[in-house]
């Protein structure tokens, strides 16, 4: 494999995984801020999809405008899809020559699932997924910021501050 090709993939995969780690931390932060310590500890043991699904349920129950809750729920649903598809694919499968590339004699690379050979991702597809990840990460961060702000305002109102 050409070194620059490997570096290009390595950098994008690394960026994707690091950004997804930020998302995972943010999802745990929802439990840290809006649920009990017991619930938080329980969620730490869950994989991303059930943890994010539980975060959706928690956010839906919170006293906040739908204008605040809806983008959070939307972002979490989209991030679950990215985790199920892209993140798991790139985390558990190696970079290899493209099957189609081998047949036509090109030097294209891809990541293809060992379990399901129909699941594969090219560099351009991974780049598009990375951009989606950044978009939904930002949507989640912004929404949870507004939710925390609203929650603190409600707490202050109740305490008469």
C-alpha cells in the first residue's frame, strides 16, 4: 500500500473514532446531569446504542420545550445509525484493496465487513460520514447545552434565586 494512501485513511479513521468518543462522552453527560448516580453507573456498562436510546427516553421525559428536545433526539437517532454502520465497520475490519478495484485493476481501497461482504465503505463515503458525524455531534452538543441552561434556570426559579 502506498504510504500516503495509508496515512490518508489512518487520519480519517482516527478523526472519526476520536469524534465519536466525544459523542459517547456527551451521551454519558446527559445521564450525569439529568439522572441519578445509580442510573449513570448503569449506563456506563451499556454499549452505545442502548445508552443513546436510554438518553432519548430521558431527554423526552425532561421538562423542556420540544424546540430544545427535538434536535437532541434527532441527533441521537442519527448517531445511533452512524455507530451501527460506519463506526462498527471501521473499528472491526481492516483496510484492504477494493474488490471492485481488483477486478478492474485499480488501486482503490476500502473497508469491508468480514461478517457481511455487502457492507463496505470507500474513502469518499467515510469522509461524507465523518461530515455527518460532525454535524450531528454539533447538534447534540448545542441541544444539550440549551437543555442544561434550561434545567439550571428551572432549578434557580424553584429555589427562588
